[in-house]
């Protein structure tokens, strides 16, 4: 199962990058992945449009599961949380992603309380992009919403001194290993916390 897959072109073009569903399915077959959680690149810059585009493009592929990018509802860029979560669940969206620094908001009870309460109620996994994140905020988020699996995403090797105390303290914190390039880091992580936290 691939949990960090993307389709769609990035705003900044990458030469020879594959970006369509057919290419993703070919890569999955090559690497022996039966299923994947997928985000559309356009969801990062235009969340509402990109999220619906994702559903259109992966429709008809039951092994591809949607991951939506969410924003706080305070600016009216997205539906109010009750309606948004209801639509997500009805349309089979399996997880969400937050990019707090890129989208310039605080992922906390004050700014996103209603949305986070609903994600907690339905136990929807949430990927949190690393850029600009404060570890104190991650700790508070894990404490306030213990039923949201929080997947810390895009963190580099030197973050393990931050991770380890959080992982010891909060069972709902998991790590996305896609950019964790520490020599023997995965083996050490699994010895300490088990592979289920990756």
C-alpha cells in the first residue's frame, strides 16, 4: 500500500516527471503495490478544485483512494466542516492532508476546532506537512485529538530527536518515511517503535 502518491502536474514543472493515473498504476505494478492513497498536485495550490479533480481522475480505479487537502473554513474557501466531512465520507475520501505553512494558518483548536473535532470523531488520518511546523503544536494537536492518526510528513533525518519523545508520549503520531534518509534510521526506528508507526 502506497500512502504518499501524487498525480497531476506540479505548478513548477519537473522534467520527465510522470503525472497521470496510468503512469501511477504502472509504477505501482513495478513496485508490487496493490493499492495507493493519492493526492492531486493541484490540490496544494487550489484545494477545492484539485480535490474534485482527483476524484474525477481516479474514478474507476478501486485500488486508488483519495486524500484531500483541507483548509480552515473561516475564509469561505471550503464548505463548512460538517458538510465537507459528510461529502468526503460519502465520496470515499480516506485521508486528508494539511499544509499549514504553505497555506498560512495554524492547525489548532482555535483556527480549525470544528474541522478537527469531526476528523477526530470519524478517525480520519491526517498528513501534516513538515514545513514551518512547531513541535509544541504537534504535541498539543496529538493531545487534543487522540483519535486522529497524525502522520508527520516530509521530515528529514535530523528530526528524530524531536520524533522520539512525541512517539513515546502519543500513540496517534506516525511518521511518513519518504524523506527519512538517515543511515540505518528505519531499522533503528522499527526496533524502538515497531514498523506500525511508519
